[in-house]
């Protein structure tokens, strides 16, 4: 049932605008998108099939090379070479936030990876938090939101 639900979510992922399909930017390494996404995917220590399908589908739709199994680890921003242009950096980071929410619960370790790349690539934390709120509303259940609210009341940050 969980696998079917994740498959439905991935299948509903919108197609990128036509001008972005099959046009990988030339100012970044071709492995950057896959390595960034895999960093978020494995950061929480769980490898889920739905997340793998999302990554594979996103890379294919965007015209990027697929993930090399040898790259299955968390990468640091400085390991990925040149910083992508601003529009590409935002597109990649939004995909990461989307990926982090697929399982309906964004993990703290996934969030740390996303914020590290946002800082390194010059994407504002507020922009990343905006995507986080959007995808949280899209994927979290009422019970999850209630639990989070109660937790914050008892243990404010």
C-alpha cells in the first residue's frame, strides 16, 4: 500500500516546462543533480523505492544523467564542482525539498543537507522554507500537523 501511494505521488509530479527539458546547464558537472538528490535521499539512513523512483524520474525528465550506484552517499557542496546558475540551483533545491517530503515526514538530516547546499549555492533560506511549507501542506496529514503543533507547544525550539 505504501509503495502504491508513493508511486501515485511520483506519477503526479508535474512535468517541467518545455524549455527546461533535456537542457542540462553547462556550468555545472553533469553528476551534480544526481549527487545532490541522492544526498537528500540517503541522509535519513533509509532508502525507499518511492524516493528512488522520484529521483530517477526527475533526472530523466530534466535531461540529466541517471544516478550511478557508486554515488550513493551524502555529498558536500564543495565536492560537486562549479555552482549551478541561480535558476538551476533553485530548481534542484526545490526538487530536494519535494523529495524530503515524499514520505510525509521531512527528516532533520535531510533538511541539514538541503540548507547546506542552499547556503553554498546562494539560495535564500526563506525561499527554501517557502518550498518546505508548500510541500508540507501537500504531503503531511492532519494528524502529522497536529502532532507537530503539540510537540512545539511542549518543546518550543
